C-alpha cells in the first residue's frame, strides 16, 4: 500500500561560498509559487576599484549574483525592508554604466584649464584633453530602465556595517524558514505575500515594464484619464 506521506523537497541553501536566498517573484491563485534564487556573499574589497567605488563600502556591501532581470535599487530597498533587513544605500549593477572616477574627471579638467594661455602646441594638448574628457562621459540613456540579462551580478551597498550584519542574519533566517516549510509542503504560507518581489514600491517611482509600459508609449494620455 503506497505511503500517504508527501515527498521530501530538497532546497538548496548554499552554493560554494554563497547563501542562496529564494525571492518570491510570482504569487497567483491556484498556481504554485515561483521563486528566484539570489546568491549572496560579502563583497570582496579587492574588486572595489573595478566598480569605481570608494573603499568605505568594503565593510558594508554584499556581492549578489543572479539578480532578478527587473532589478532596480528601489526593488532591493523595498525587498530588504519587507523582510526586516538593513537599509540599502545604493546598488551597483555590472551591466549599467559606472560613474567616472573623481580623480580622472579632476585630472581632465585640470589639463584643459592649465593649457588655456599657451602656444598653438599647447592648444593642441588642450583639445586632446577635452576630447579625452568627453570620452569619459557616459552617453545619454535611450531607455529609462535596464532589463538585466540572466545571471547579472551587482554590489549591494548598505548605509553602514550594522545594516549589513543585520541583513546577513535576516537572510540566513529567511533561508532556514523557507527550507523548513518547503520540506513540509510545496506551498508556503500566505504570509509570504508581504515579501513578494516588487511589493511596496510606490507607483511611478520606477519606470514601468510590460503591458503598462506599452500602453504608456502608445497612448501617453490614456493612463491619465
């Protein structure tokens, strides 16, 4: 006689040195909940310079792998707030333009100003300095929101180290709770709805995607009626 016990569902909680945080991304009636695995670990200070950041972020940042494709800084702020974690200052995505380093901009400005009262040869150097400065400036965006490719990484910077430590504790608790509930059932409790990705974001604070965006582009006055 077959057993009536539900099969055990294995849930990954760690991968290499990453904590695997399941983020609820879809909650529909009579449909299984859909989760997106976000891989988190402490930021490695050796890579701070590659993202044009100051080393004061070293002890208050997380490295995130496989961010949701619709991620924004606002999404991460809202999500971590919903689970009671620390406050996010900013998020640096690998596929978005990095700001120029302050030293580079100052150097270019100094080069252009110091050659303003020189000979023709110096004017040529000035023109070259201005051209180099222009190359450092990012081109204007043609799209008001980035849709990330699958597997994109990011550095999540918190307001202070205490916020980071609190977030790490909360993340481990979320992972343990999810794993425990998953082993008992294929569905999690309905209180997970408050942790739904994108919940709590004020309408209009982030450029829309999907059907809402299409309607706005085709009929810009439609949503105002």
